[in-house]
C-alpha cells in the first residue's frame, strides 16, 4: 500500500520540486530534489499570469452561482417533493432530463444567445449558465432529501399562521443542512474547476477564471518548467487547502451525494 | 390526515418558477434548438436549410469524426475498467488499514478535486519525451531505460496515455465510493462466513462483492458518462493529436464549431454523443440495478 501511494505521488513530487528550482538547477538535474530551493518562480508566475485577478474571478463566479443554486434549487425541490401529484412528478422528470443531456447539445445555440445578449466576458453570463446547468443535479439531491423529511414541522408553522415563504426559510431550510453541505461542495468543486465553457465565454477577457488563465499562461511559457509548475501549484493550492481543511465533509459529499 | 394533505399546507407553485425559468433558458431551449440544427447546414452566418441526415452520414465518412467515435468508445472502456479496478483494489487495501486509513484516503482522493486541465499539464510533463525528464527519467533511474516512450507523441500510445492520466486523477474517487460501500458491509457477515470456513477470496466473492453492487453501479455510471464526455484532458494534453490519434467526440465537435464554423455538423456530433450518454444511462440503470442485493 505504501509503495502504491509513493508511485501515485510521483507526479506531485515532480510538480513541487520543479517549481522550487531555477532553470539552471532544472537543466542540471530535472528530477533530483532541489539543492537550493527558490520561491522566485511563484512570485513571477503570480504576476505574469495575473493570478490575483483570476483568483477573484473564480471566487466571485463560484460563490454567487452556488448561492443562487442553493436558494433556487431548494425552493423548487420543496414544491416537487411535496406535490405528490402528476404535476410534481412531471416537473421532477423534466429536471432529471438535464442530468442526462450533455451540455454540448445546446452549446452553440446557447453561445449565440449569450453573445446576442452581450454577456460574453461577464460574470452574469457565467453565473446564469452555471445556475441552469447545475440545477437538475441540485434539485435531484434536494428532492430526495426533502421526501424523506416529515412535513410536520412546516405544517405546524403554517397552522400557526406563518406564510409559506416563512415556513420554508425558517423551518424547513435549516433542516436541510446536511444536504445543503453536499450541494455546496459538489457544485463549488465543479464550477471552480470547469474549463470548457469559461474558455468559450470568458477567453481573452479580463474575467478569465483560474483554469482558463493557467491554460494560456502555460501555452505562453511552455518551455520554462519552473515557472509553469509554480503557476500550476498556485492554481491548485486554494482548492487543495479547502479540501484538506474540510476533507471529511468533502469525501462524504462526494461518496454519499451521488447515490441516487 | 396522511395521503389527503390539505391544499393549504402545500407550497405554492411559484416556488418552482425561478428554477424552471433559468432551466428553460439555459438547458431546455438550447438543447431543443440543438436537435433541430443537427439536421441543417447552419454556419452561424446567413441562411440555413434542412439537409436531412447529411450531417450524420458525413460523420461516418469523415475519417477524423469516425475515428473520434471509435476513440471515445475505446477511451471510455479503458477508463471504466482500469479506474474502477484500481479504485476497488485501493479501497480494499485502504479499508484493511485501520491506522493509516484516513491519511491514505485523503492522499488518493486529492487529485479528484483539482481541475482536470491542471492535471493534464502536470502529466504532459510526466509524459515528456526527453529521456531525462518525467516518467522517462524515472524509468532510466530505476534501470528500465528501454521502456522509455514518446508517450503523447506516438499515435499508438497517445490515447492510452490520456486514459491513464484520467485514471490517476479519478481512481481515488472510485475508491471513496467503494469505501463507503465496504463500510456498509456488516462485520458479522464476515465473521459468520469465516466460522463456516470461507477463505479470503470466498468471503470477497460471496459476501463483499454482492453487497458492493450499489457502489459498482454508481462508479460504472459516473466513469462511463465522464469518459464519453471527456474534453478538458484531451484538449490540454494532446489537442486530439498526433494527427487524429486521440481525437474524441467532444474535441471534434468543439473544433467543428469554433475552428471551422460548421455549427450544424457540430450539433449533429453532439446529438450522437447525447444519444450515447442517454443509452448508456438507461442500460446501466436497468441491468446493474438488477444485481443489487439488500440486507434485511
């Protein structure tokens, strides 16, 4: 097991050691441990990749999209789960269809729509896209959870005179916390790492997210391994750090959330 | 009261309206339009007309596209088999270790949270053709210099090199799902089998494996759909090359749309991809669910 883990870590070892070497050390011994580690690569990668801007863009797009997904998705799932009629079931199936459909089918029509609306290169365009594309999965998770939840708490609030909005936001929503955690983690990881659509919608603008920025950065400095790898380390660090802190929840989210 | 819930207690329909609106604009309408455009010669500029099944016959006669269809299927089979096989072995190994279990789990799962594009760039270095760099350098250092290859530059190898890189990133993901399955196998079943004289392999075959069926379903489904749709890793590592050797449906439809401006043809390829994904999902839900057992 230990041997497997070590072999598994070889690419990571190469990544970290190369990012700590200057070009001379790399030429002398590409795979050896760094003799005099330098952090110079990180500073210049940060600057040349405009990494600060990309970090901000990724954070804004991910945070806003996930917040909207949680709000809009949990509301819709509440209706779907509670309306045990043909209409409720029909809505459920309609949303599930979106899990199976690859987004490439609507890729070009949607691209022309976003272009016509003047939303290429904007936060709004990406946020609307992610909300739509991730809703089916979000609603699927919430609906399953709400169906298993007794409706007594909400009923009591309604009988006591609370409106539906209040009954949901103050009584039901807090009960959804475990599944909200899963929804948050899975959507955030997906949106943070997504590459194809941001490349189309944001490529060349000053709203590029981290994967898109790193893609053109690597293309530009491809022969300078130390610099490129420092860029990759920078790009991977935020999400890895969050993963390490929240590892129990993340792993639980990934392994439980996907069991239909 | 149950079964005849008072109407007054049901949430109003407009709770679902915002979701429905965004979903219709971003998914339903564009996908519907995509299905229509697949039967046209639309290029994005000027008029278009219906061309029947021309785009689909073209897909079959176009070497790059037909090759990409075959590549996509080969890649998917390789990923499903190797990723889940490795995932299962890792899960069994990690599950058996009480003390280092959570550390190993974190190490193996970590690549799955990193962007596939960055993993592709990292592996592009690992696959460096230079004899002193990356994997070739490692092979040389351990005396296996004759195994050195041009991993991404050799047309016979490129596709498999891409597949292995995907497996490296997501084997830990499969492992985590298998681990959750293993944890649900009650210890007393193993003990009972042991008392009855079952060996290691027999216990795995007759106790663990049947109870892992739900995890197998989830894993096979996730990796199949992921394999069919694979884009980021191919685009970043080989961009379909050398030649068309590692082109997949996703990279071909991307190039047809945004390099050549053949919007109609590109959506036709997307429709083929959609049909594959839908067919696979239906078949798998149907067959794999059949062999699931539950403990009562």
